[in-house]
């Protein structure tokens, strides 16, 4: 749900909460004439409505400016999958890890696989990550990143397609896992290190 969804209902709820808070904080004396009490409550409701009118422009400002960074849009949301894993050439090349359940339809966002990784050892050794859908027994198309760099490197996949077709990040609850891979190693101690693996949601 976006910040501007159901804004009228949100404003109405805000007005009610403010009015109730005013009644609690400033109880009206029972000796006050009913007409005066009604006037005071009406003033509280007008104040609450004026405050609630600030809600939409405030939410729009947050969306447009993305918080302190002012980057446009909200800050990304990260779904952690795995971290601090090393795969050695001599150990079989692939480590399946970080199994998690995810329903992409619950988010209005651009979703990418984001990895921080690097290769260790012989030049040309590849650190690679792929996302696999265990429920449907298929690779997620585009969720595949790699590097031969021997320094920590951030890798972002293409924006993943959400839907029900094969290879999509599915629009229903599915179980996924990361496949951490070392390729083109030469000696057993050639390796790939994966500092972090996550889904990045740009909402």
C-alpha cells in the first residue's frame, strides 16, 4: 500500500483520534452549559480537520524527496537472504543457502537482486549469485549477477519481472533460495566470498 492510498479514510481516522485526545486531555466541566460544550467540541473537530489536511502534502513531500537524502522516492527496502558466505573451488563450486518465502505481489516496487561479493585467488575466478524458485523448480530470469573483481563489489541485477509466467518473480507466495557459485577457479583454495545477498525493493 502506498503512502497516499485511502487518504480520505486516513484523514477521517486522524480527526477522530485528535478529537478523542482533546477530550481526554481537556475534560469539559460537567457544569459547563451543553451549548458551550458543543461549541468547544466543534472547535476541536475543526482544529483536528485542519491538522489532518497537512497529512497528504506531508506524505507527498516524503515520496518526492525520499527522506534526508532527497533522492526522489522512498529509501529502498532490503530483504536479506544470506551474508558472510565463502564458496571454495575445491568444495564443489555451489552453495544453496538463504531459503525464504516471498510474495512479490505484496509490493509496489522495482525489485532487484543485490549482492556484495568478490573473488579470491587466481585471476579470472568468478563470484556469481543466482536466485532459484524452489517451489516451482525454476531459475528466476534476470536474477543473476557475477564479478571477477578481487575487491568488495556491489552487484545489481536487472529489475525483475513480477507475474505468474515461468521465470518471473512470482505474484504468489513461493520459496526461493540463493545459489552462491564460484566459477573458473584453478586450485582448491580459489574462492568466491559473498558479503551480502538481498532483494532490493525501490518503492
